[in-house]
């Protein structure tokens, strides 16, 4: 027997933010290998009786792929559960290549990424007409270096929405890069820790100048999304360019303009 290995995006933490497809696969899984302290709840909530559930935090890549291949020999459905979306900072391809080489079938189920969950938690929008129509998902260099041309200062020069993963302990680098790119010290910055986690989510609003201190005051040092965007705070702006789609004077495929 050779089962199939599913790389399932668990979403940002709230088990209700799993996709219906992802939850269905967990419910029929013979074995689940989960990554990250944020997703064990989804695994344990929905896994069937007798399902083999293992945390991957102490495993190497080789141990993980060996475990997955072994489990696929015993079960029709094996799930590798990852936070957010498996295609973002998830070592997906490193894991799938050995599976393909071993002739084991695999597929990916996308998940709600933490950038989307953070903006939803704060009631903010990633894009806004005539403000920015672009979102950049990035990080700053830690032990993983940034490829040429992707340093935060260059990316920030676009003035688009920046969702910065894996960087909460490097907030000073975010501050430096954005200031160097011409963002003002008063530019609004949003930090959300444990976005979507009932009772544990923390939302911190500040400026480029004071966000680091505010995060220190709130003791936020992990599991946090940093968003820098010219859209932040738009709910309270006096002037807002309207979206053409819902503008009464704008005709499109599904609606004629009113007089
Ligand atoms: N694949 C994941 C990202 C994994 S990298 C996704 O799509 O979201 C881990 C980083 O994701 C963390 O350092 C943090 O920046 C972010 N993150 C993951 N879950 C989060 C959550 N619930 N709230 C805020 N940030 C989160």
C-alpha cells in the first residue's frame, strides 16, 4: 500500500480557520506530522481515534521525510500540518523532493496565511484604491540571508503594503530599512501576535518610531506579524478614494451606473 501525503495549511491558529478540505483530510488521516506550536490544537481536535500524531519540532528534514514515507506505507491519508500556508516559509519543496524521488504521491492544500489573519484581526485592509494596490510578503535577514535585490530597504521604497514575517526580534532592522527608504517616523505600523488565537491575540498599533518600545512593553518577542502599510488606519480617515467597483457612477459588467 502507498498512501498519499497531504501538506495541509492549518491557518494562523484558530482551528476554525482551517479550510473545509484541510479539516476533512485531518479527519481521515492515519498519521499527522505537525509543525509549530500554533497548530497542534487543530490536529488534536479533528484527528480520528488511533491517529498517530507527532510533533516535528525535534526532527531533521531527513527524519521527517523518512517518517512520512513510512506512514504512507501504512495509511491511505497522511497529513503534514503547517502553520498558515505551506508555501510560505514552510520548507515545502525540501520535503516534497524526497517524496517524489521515493515514488510517494503528495499534494498541497493552501491555508490562511498569518498576514491575512493579522489584518483581519485589526480590521485593516491590505490594499486600498489610489493608496496601494500591491502587497509584499517578506522578512528581514536573520540566519537565512536575503537574496540580492530583496533587502527590506529596496522593497520598502515601493511604498506598498509590507507584511513582514519572522522578524519580530529584528524590529530595529525594520525601523532602519523603512526610514532609509523614506518612510516617515510617524508612519503607522501594526504588530499582531498570535493572530486569530481566541483569548491570546495581541494587537499593537504604533508608529515607525515607537512600535519597538510598544512591543517591548507588551512583551511580544515571537509569533508576531509586522505590517507597514499606507492603508493602516483608513477606517478613520476623513477622505477616502472609493473603489470603482461599488461606485454608483461606475458601470461594469454586472451593474449599470445609476443617474
Ligand atoms: N506559513 C506561515 C508562516 C510561517 S513562518 C504562514 O503562512 O503564516 C512563521 C512566522 O509567521 C512567524 O514568525 C510570524 O511572523 C508569522 N505567524 C505565524 N502564525 C502567526 C499568527 N497566528 N499571528 C501572527 N504571526 C504569525
